[in-house]
C-alpha cells in the first residue's frame, strides 16, 4: 500500500507540474512547483482509496486558496478522462473542455485507456487552432501529455515534435527529441526534415550522422529524401557529400524508390549535373508526374531546352498526368528556343483538355510571345486577360523593353501606375532600362523617387544597377555616381555599370580611378571579368595599346582564364590597335570558341583591310563545326566588297538567303554596299527594293551613298526625298551622303541648301559635313570661298580632313600657292598623315616643280612619315592575287614582268608610229 501511495504522489506531482505549465507556459522543477502551490505533505497524506480523497490536509487551510482551486480543476479533468475512456466512439473534444470538466482518475490506468487517451491527445494536436497562438495550444497539450504519463509514448511525442517544428519552435522539438527514451524512424525523420525545411542543412546532416551511429535501423525513404534536400542546400561546392549520400542510396537498395529517385534527380539538376540527373531518371522503373516535372525543369534550367521538349513529347506517349508546373517549364523551354509553334501547340492542348488556364499559365504564354518577338500578339493576349497580377504587367513591360519598344514600355508603366498597381523591383528595373535606352531622363528620375519611397534602392541589387545604367545612358554621370556613392553594400555589378558608363562616354581617367577604388575598398568588391571587359572596350575605343596590354597582364595575374568573353574583348582591342598578330595569338589560345570569338577575328581583319585573311579564316570555321550567324556574313561580305569580288559576295548572299537572314537591316545594308562597291548598282537597288518594308535609316543611307559614289546625284537626291516621305528621320550620315552626291556633280546651291537644313532635323554640323562643304565649294571652283569658310565661318577648329578637302580641290584646279598653304595647315593638324604630303607633291609634280617635290619627300622622311604602299589585286581561277609596288614576291613574278616588258615595247612602238 505504501508503494501505491508513492505512485499516487508521483502522479499528483506530475499533474500539478502540468497545471503550472499551462498557467506559466514554461517548464519548472519540482521544488518551484511545491513552493508555488504551497503544499506541505508527503505521500502518506494521500488516501489509499482508488480515487483521490477530497479531504486533503494542507497547512494553509481547507477549501480556500490556490490549492483548493487546483483540486477542483483536477477533479473536472479526471471526470472528463473517465467519460472519454468509457465512451464507445471517441469524439474529438477541445482542450478547454478537458481542462474545465476534469475530475480525479485512478493512477492505475490500463494500457487500453492509455492508448485511447493517446489517440485523443493526438487528435487534439491535429485540430486547427483558431482562438489562440499555436505554440500556446501545443504547450497546453504538452502539459496534458506529461500529466497523463504519456511523455514516453513515442507516437504521441513524434506528433507533438512535428507540431513544434511546424510552428518554428526548433528548440522545443529538439528538447523533446533528446529526452525521448525510445526513438523510431519517424522520430529521426521528423527532426531531420525540420532542419531541412528551416534551411539548417548542417544540423540536418549532423543529425543524420548521429542516426547512423546510434540507430540499428536503416534509413527509410523519407529520411533519405530529407538528407538529399539538405545536400542540395549545401550547393554545388560540396560534391563529396552528394556522392556519399548517393552511394548510401545504392547500398541500401533505394535506387528504384520513386520518392528518393526524384529527390536525387532534383539534386543533380539544381547543382548543374544534368547528365547525372538524367542517368538517375533513366534507371527509375516507376516515374511519377513529379519525377517527370523535375527532370524537364532541370533540362530547362541548364539551358538544354531541346532535350526538355523531347522528354515532354515522350511523356505524352506514356500518358503521364501533366500538371501546371510542368506546362510552365515547357513554355519556358519554348521561350528559350524562340519556338512559338511549340507554345501554340501547348496552348491548344490545354484548351482541348478543358484545363483551367490560370494567370500563371497565361503569364508563361505571354512571355513566350514576347521572347519570340511577337509583340503585337503578346499585347493582344495581355489585353484579353481577365485576371492580371504584377507579374503579368511586369512581363509585358519587360517584353517591350527586350524588343526595343521603349516608348510602349514607358507608356504601359504609366498606365499601370494610373490603375493603382504597386511596382516591384523587376518592374522598376525593366522600365529604368527603357528610360536609359530612350534617354527619358525625367521619367527615370520619377522612377528613382518611387524606388526610394518603396525602399527598393537598398534592398535590390538590380534596381541599383539599373539606376546607374539609366543615368549613364542619359549622360548624367554625376547622378549615376551619386547612386553608387550612396550605396551601403558595395557590389561589383554596380561598379561595373558605372565603369561601363564612363567607358561609353570615353572618360578614361574616371573609369580607371573607380577601378583603382574598387581594389582599395575593404572588403573590396573584387573586379569581375566584366570589369576588365569594360576597361578593354574603353581602351579599344581610344586605341590605347599600352593600357590594353597592362589590363591584359593584370587579368593574367589575378588568374582570369582566357574564356570566350575575355578572348573576344582582347581580340577586338588588339585588332583596333593594328596588332593583328597579337590578336591572332589570343584567338588561337581561346578554347571552345563560340561564334562571337570567330566574329571578333573576322571583323579585326576587315577593319585593318586584311580581307584575304578574313576569307581564309572562314574555312577553319566551317571545319570546326561552328555555325556562322548574320554578323559573320556581314564581316565576310565586307571583305568581299573591299576586294571588289562580286563572285564571293554573291556566294555569301546566297548563303544568307538559304539561312533566311537577309531581312535583317544590318545584313541588308552590307549586301547593298557590297553590290555597289562591286559596280553592280542595279543589283544593289534590286536588293534595296526587295526589303523596302523593313528598312531603317542605315539602309537608306547605304543606297544613297552608293548612288553618290557612282556620280548619280539626281537619283541619290530623289531617294533622299522618298526617305523623308516614308517618315524616316535622317541622321548625320545621311547628310554626309547627300552632300557627297552634290559635291561629285557640282550641285553647289542644292548642297548648301541641304547643309543649312540640318538644324531643322535636330542634327549638329560635324567635321565631315564641313569637309563636304569645302569639297563642294572647291569642286565648283570657289577656292577662296572655301578658304574663308574654313577660317571664318566654321565654329570649330578645322581638322586635317577639312584642309585636305581644300588641298584636293587645289590639286584639281592646279592652284599651287593655295595648295601649299592648305598642305601646311593639314600637316600641322596631323603631321603623321602621309596623304597631305602626297597631295602637295602631286601638285608640284604637275607644275614641273621637281625641287619642291624633292623637298616634300625629305620633309616626310625627316618627320618619320611613311606612305602606305598601294595594292592591286586580281582574281584568277577562284584565287586572289595581290600586287604591291616593287614587289616580286609572287610565285610567277618573273613571267609577269617579262610579259610586262613585251607589252611596254609594243606600246613604245605603237606610240612612235
């Protein structure tokens, strides 16, 4: 009986501890519990009756105080437990009912009653908590579990541990787990899953290692899936953990489990191992719709959209149920491949099945139309969408921006604002890009003000970069620098945008100064590859060879590999600085060349007029399997036009037609220019007329220049009038072509009229326009007026090209004195140009002033000026033969010169006769 009294006393203390837990919301020890309750008794004070006695002896009186209240609440509780235990069908009851109607219960509860109570408490844990905080609710039930002696019930503790983890109470859940006398697989799975869901992957993996040490059981599929997700959170860097977990899956025989297999597929796909993911996928005998969705999404994320579409077509054959996530991934694949027909098929499939097209699906379809360049159909879909969200508006604005419809993007942004929509970071980034491209400075400032009010400037890296880029493109470098200087967290992306802005405006000192500041900051935003690429672009535009070499050396020093981006930039800068040999060395060092690297080398050769080398390079490109694009053909056609090789130009034109690339204005301009330079003006005009629907100002300039160069000024001017009627705004290049046409045919008044009309089109006069006017006056015989125009009318300092225009006119007119003056001024402006010396020498030679010719030659030698030798070439049997003055390097030079001697003798005989 004494042992029975001790047991009753222990249960009594457990109950009182539970009530204090309920009242105070925390765990307390036995001493604090007794002190709070004020009870001073021992186990013998409890009656030996089956029920607890009502006449308990307390030192603080009878029936009053906290002790009496605790007894009453305990009675109501036990009455409710007895009612539940004797009920045939256990109905879920609330915890408040249990607490308010409890009464005393026997301490010797049978196992059946304990199991029944355990189920009832488990049901209470699963009930939704509406009237109070979940954590308080779970603590109250936790107290009932302790009172009932069920704290060792593994099932019930697992349920409670899951509830704690679901509420974010990791410490409570872990404390329960650590105090469990007996754990099963569910216990371990609950804790590991909890850590993974909270992105505490290290603790999840440490718990799994503890499981492997302490448990005699093998992990089940739920534990393995959680561990795999934990490995995914580690990222792609810790490949050792990934391999070990995969090896364990194979070892314990879970390779065919669809749940574990899908997790492995997701792991490998997200860390960049899509080939490994595909192997795991292929080994699975049973595949769920989630498995298919995971592998298709993985292929899309890795950029292999073609493989994703092939898998999607295979899914149709095996009749897998398609969900909205899979369809969204397939739409993304079609967008990446610019494959609108695939998107239309998916749209038709969804309509045929009668599946509800939610806003997420329609957003994906809208994105597909816009990325495929179908802006009008995309806007039509946007207008017919009944339900729109912020993503819908942002997708449409971004689509306008990506298709260079910047005015439409800004207009839609303003409409979105008028309808009361709130902008997110992506919306602001897209419209800021459009503002920068359209140089809409005021709207850009307004968007900047909104981003400050919405706290987007400091919280989003893309917004900050877009602001800097917008201000730079609007030529407001001071504002761009303010945005950069006010940033709290320095990033390399924002610094790159600022350096790119300086480079665009050719502010070399400021760009290099900012680059130096980047390297001194603590912690420094380490310069990335794009930083060096921007600096190389700036040095290339300024032809700064030494600076380019220093940047190249620094790239090698910091360990930046010579990839396609760095390689193409270095090739460009060395080519522009006329160091083609170094450019070719860089080209040969680049592994896995893409089309951009090849194009850089092609344009490098054509810019330096090494047209034969450019054409020779085309054969290795074909052998490498690299597919040329429209820019490749532009470079090759330019090389053919420089060589006046109509046959080669026609061949490249044929390939463009075959690949359907002729409609591109950039390509069309090159083809028109090629036919014009090869003397086939009729073919150039035919090409121009065939693509009249998609012409831009560049194409019009090309055909006008072609007619001007062939001396057909009337046709050139007529085309200029047609251009204005078509609504095409002329630019500065247009007027250079028009003035050149007037100059070639002596149309002085018409030329001057067009020159004076330039400000009405918002175009400022430039050096080339002034040079054209000087040539126009000189060809009309007005040499004095041309000289006065240079010295008295021009608002800028005349450059060498302006004086050379006057010098050329003097050579034609045979004006020795004015020609000498013009040559002197041209040489002083550009002492290294050989053209001025040669023109002056020709004037003296034409007048028979040979001592002066000799003096000009000496001046050239003393100034270190070398005349670039001219070249002649001829194409025989599909091979180009190039000749230079006094050059006998040709393999048939002896035969050629012997025939020349024969021809000269025949000419002398004919002349004598």
